[in-house]
C-alpha cells in the first residue's frame, strides 16, 4: 500500500497531529494503523492496542473521528490482509454507548443541534442541564441516553467527547457505500467474524444507510426472488453456494434499518421463518420484531419464544444473530431493544430477562430499569409498587397477573455482588422499591437465601427459561477480543 501516492487507504495519515489529539499514546496511532493495513500475525495485536487508546469514554476517543476513515478505507482496500479486524474496531467506535441507542435510533439532526449547544455553552451549565434531563427522562432509553451524555461531559474532556462521538458517526457515514460493498464476495462472507458480518453490524447502527443497505441485502441475498421450486441441488452444490445465504448479521441490519412500511423486507424476513435453520429463523424473527415494533407479527414473537426454549437458549441464539458492542452482551442488547415492541413482546421479554440479567454485568441497572419500566411505568411517574403487587395477587390487573411478579422475582435473584457493585439498588429505589437486596427479596415475596442443607422457603415459579447452552457462538466483538 503506497500511502504516498495519495490513493492508498493510509493517505494523509501523517498529516494529522495524533499526539495533539491524544498526548502520549497518540504517537503510536500511525504505526498501529499501518500494521492493521498490512495484515499478518501482528494485525490483531495492533487492533487491540488501538482499542485501548481510542476506547470510549477515555480521552483517546477524541481521535476516533480521525481514525475511523482510515479503518473504513483499510477494510475496503483489496490489498488489506484482514479487513474484518479493522471493521471490528470501527464498530466499537461507531457504537460506544450501545444501551443508549436502542430501542429507538437517535434523531441525527436533533443530536447535532444538541452537540452544537453543548460545545458552545458553559460546561457547568451543560452538566446541570444533562442532570435535569436525566431526572425528567420520560422513559428508560432517555434516562440511559442522558446518563451517558452526562458521564461524557462530567469528564475533563467535557463536551469535546460528545462532539467526537457525533463526528465519528459523520465520518463513517461517508463510507456507507464502502461498507455496503463489503457485503459481497465469497471471501468477505466466509468464516466466523467475516468481513460482511462486521460491515452489516456497523450499517445496522447507521439509520442513514437504509436506502443503500436494505436493497443491497435484499437483492444480494436473493431475498426478493420468487420461489420457483427449482430442483433440489446436490449436497456439494449446496455447500458451494452456502456463502450466498443471508448472514444473521444481515437479517439484524434489515430489522434495525427497514421502515415498518417496507413490504419487501417484511415478506423477505417472513420467508426466513421457515428456513429450517434454528439460528436463521430466530434472527429473522428478531429482525421482524425490530422492524415492526408494537405491530410485530405474532408469528415472529412465538418463533423467538419457541426457539429460545431449546437447548441453545436465548443467550446462544442472540450470540449468533446480534452484535456485541462493548460491554453489552447480545442478549442484553436484545432485551433492551425489544422494548420497542411494547406489550406485544412483554411475555417474551419476561422469558429473556433472567438470561439478560445473568449476562448484564455493569449494565445490570439498565436491564433492571427497563424491566421495571415495563411493569410499573416510567421512573419519573411510577405506579405504586405495593398497589401493583396487590393487584397482581388479586387478579385485578388487566395484564397477565404473573408478569409483574416474574419480573420482580427475576430481579430479586440477582446475586449480592450485582447489588453491591452496580447501581441496582439505586435503580430499584427509583420505583419506590427497597434498595437493599434482602429488603427487596422480602418485599416481593422471595424467600431469603438458604444455607447448604436447609430447605428453601416456597417460592413462586420463575419465568420459563431455557437451559444454559452447552456452548455458544459468542458475541462478535467478544470472539475477537478474547471472548468465547
């Protein structure tokens, strides 16, 4: 790759003051990007080092808007040895706060106006305003979004970190055609963590990619072709053409991007519900849920519930079909995102909740908040928990009387460490519930933890949950950075 000709993916690399953007570590960025572009055995180590430097919300993220175009061009360059590795890092830069971008995509214009205001205003006033917006958040996604933005402006970098996030997305938008192009070709589509898989995952979080990505996926995977009942090909031909089949990540992108009124995408995804492949059917069903929200077809919800009760479990199925941005495990991201479906997926989410809480880690408060919002209303105007529990016990609740209690019991089963190390108690208190684990368990009627050999108190049944998978494919980013 000759970066001196002005044509290669690294053109202009040395024209940027990387040290000025990231004092100290910034000096390493050019050489690390060159290593990624060259591919080879050291490429993945270079990606890991770049991630450590650029990761959000650290100060190095201020260089993300400048680094992102190089990563996109490296991935699109035919001479690149390992384009998927460049895309894996680009994905993390584009989606630094995953819990804030689901279930509803951000309004890009409003976000740009907000960043312009934050950059031009007194920093203390900006911080106070974000605290006020968080306090008055009308729903949990708004709460998570305002929390993430307050966390950004509360740092020494102030509003510059917010601007860097916006500028990174803007920089990657210019490379949407390159990302769409990476969906094609056997080499791009073959193997785990394929280039096409990463490209589709990035496109899924860029609403501006809809007009290019959706038709490209539908046409490129033959999803618009009528079934003309061709002769059944031989096993050899099926294996030869397997790379042409839609990837789970592409189905996820269709669900995230397609308009609910897009009949072509709806029909294409519905057709995949009877593919005969457990993972493909589940990916298509979850994509239909994301596309249609509260009007999700009943068949899609039921397919997710049925497949989630298999040995693989919801965790394993989401690991295969949904991305793994940062600390958000796929089943956690999916649980939050399926809030888009409202009442239509309430029972499904109750079944997923125990698995989501098991994988939540630092995002446990986000999962708990989303769960409590579904059964008790928003934290800014919550339903009285005691009255809601009584209504559920007496059958006076118009909804399934077991839904509220299953959600509360799932939260009660979180280990003590989650209550102590994360803000789970603070989240519970926002709904007027006890902030300590023992008090919460007693309040919702779950027996106290018992010592070995003691008979446990009788407890109400938990939501049906599939057995833990013996092995799963693993989240996308996790598989590259030391995950399963």
